[in-house]
C-alpha cells in the first residue's frame, strides 16, 4: 500500500435495534473533525467512508473479517514500526481512536492531542 488509508463510517445511519432513530459513530466523527481541522491531511492519506451495516466488505478485503470495528487506519508500507496495533498478513493497521490520533500526528505532522 502506497498511502495510509483511513476508513470511517458514514454518519446518519439507522440501526434496526433502535427503530426510528439515526446515528453517527462518535469515534468516526472525532476523526472527521481532525480531517476538517487539518485539510492538508486529506491530501496525504486516502479516506474511505463506508456504510454502517456489517459485514463491511471493504474492510474485510483489506484486514480480514475479525477487524471490522471502525475507525481504522491502514498503514502504508513505509510506516515505521511501533505504530500498528494489529496485522493482517503483511498489512499493518491501527485500531482505536487514541492510537489512530497518535499515528496521524506521528506520520503526517499534525499536532498531537492535548493530554
């Protein structure tokens, strides 16, 4: 993979467990806020916004069926060691909002979140 790929859930989805309601993933919304705050970041990475329901075929094809929780950052081949939280074959990825924010700051020179 040539560039990092960030995968988030499109906002405004329905969950059959809660009829009549619309939702957003707040972790994905946080990451979208980072993209909006630092527009140059979106020129350095690929961003894929997908629908909420599982199975999430786009994710399965990249990092396997057991890693469908989003958001996720799939690291480019040139990413330094120590950033990934998981691996699928040779592909390394970062799960969890805090780890993703850390990786984006380290890889793409955006500011770090204040502690």
